C-alpha cells in the first residue's frame, strides 16, 4: 500500500483537520508533541504522513505532488490558482471575503467609478471587480492590516476576510459587498487522484465520518 502524504495549513485548520480524522480512527501521536522540531510526522500503521506548511504553500505542495492531499482555506485556493482538485468543504473556519470601507464608499462602488482597492488578495480582488462587477480599479497589494488603508486615504475600499466584523466596526468601516463565502477545503493532487484513488476515497470517507461526529458533538 502506498503512503499518502498530507500538507496541512499551520494553525487552527491543521488542528481541526487532525481532530476530524481522529474521530474517524486516524491519529498521529507525533503531531501532539508541541515541543517537537520534526518537519515530517509519520503514521506507519495507516500508511500516512503529515507535514505542516504556510497556508499559501499548501496548494503548491499538492500541485507538484509533494503532498497527495492538502487542507487549506478557500481564500488560499482562489488566490494561488494551482492545478488541483478541490474535493470537499470541511465547513470549518467559516468566514467571508468582502469589499469593505466607510459607508461613503458605497456610492462609488454603485457608480462603477475608478477607485483604489487595497488588499492582501489581488487575484481574488481583480477577478471580482473585473469579471463580476466589470469595474476598473487600481489594486494596491498590502501585507499588513489592510483596514488602515481607507482610514489614511491610501484606498477607497479594501478586499479582505471578514469573520465577525468587529475590527471593521471599531475602525469606522463596514461590509459593502460580499465577494464569496470561505471555509477550509480538502484538495487533492491530480495524479494521486488517479493512481491512489482507492486510498484517497477511503480518507475522504473518514473525513466525512469525522465531520459528522464533530457536528453531533456540537449539537
């Protein structure tokens, strides 16, 4: 039996994904050691191995076959635009990609005026404004707190992930338009899906079982 390799986005998504698999009987004890400096974690009994990666790198590892399966947010999948199969919505880490700004910016959005848009996600923002709204904008790529951009006059609006909206409200901003819903997804390498299909389908079934059991506990 071939070994299946997982690439997991570091942080909460990785913890939730492993919790989901544990509900279905897959546990990697090595990953529970918070002091471990290992990069690869083995589960030889189930012919599995796992590694943690920066979220933006997970689709790359999967596309090139360094990982057979990945767990990463939909925002990263959209932004990275890699060739892979998106096979399951895990329903965790739910949030929204939104256009936000001061209430006064709503009018310029509706009038399709030329505006500046600050964002960490230029690919998603470009696709939304050019292909959905058919509005020409100037995109400004930022890496830090994009909420600052409309406050200091760098941009009229921002495109960013919104979970509760608290940060926006505390800074006098509001959601103006919703781009798309987001959550954690399972992605699969295209060759692995063909060559290791039976094993991958078994793992996807375990994800579904784990997801069902987590939902039952949350009720």
